[in-house]
C-alpha cells in the first residue's frame, strides 16, 4: 500500500478528538478543529477514540490512517479519488480526494 504523499504531510501530527460514524461515512474531528470526512463503501471495523496521525496509506479503494503507537484505522472508500475531504477549523478546504 502506498503513502498518500499529499494527505500524509497535512494530517501528520494531528490528534483525533472525536470520531463519528454515520451511514456511509466516518468523520474525524481533530483537536485543532479540523474535520476529515471519509465516504465509506463498508462499515468501519474499528473506531479510534483518540490518537495522533502518523501517516496515510492508500491503494485503490483501501484507505488507512496509521496512528502513533502502531494502531491503524483501515477503511473502504466508496469512490477512490473523491471520497475524502479535509477542512480546517474555519471550514476552508485543505484536501479533496
């Protein structure tokens, strides 16, 4: 699985404050107020209560948030290339993909 070279440096070091699952999507709110929304093709098997992002891996419809301490969240995207959005604390787009 390859490193997502655009999203990894943006998310690296951000700490998850909250994770919410809704039908077809998973939302991560970070302590800096930013929000990552991932549209899902299948339910997330594991929802972290907290953690700091180390890197992001992606291959096809597989998306993995690797957290410090060797834990990870593996997700299946609905549409690779257009299932992820990241907005900063002011609501400005930081990443779409």
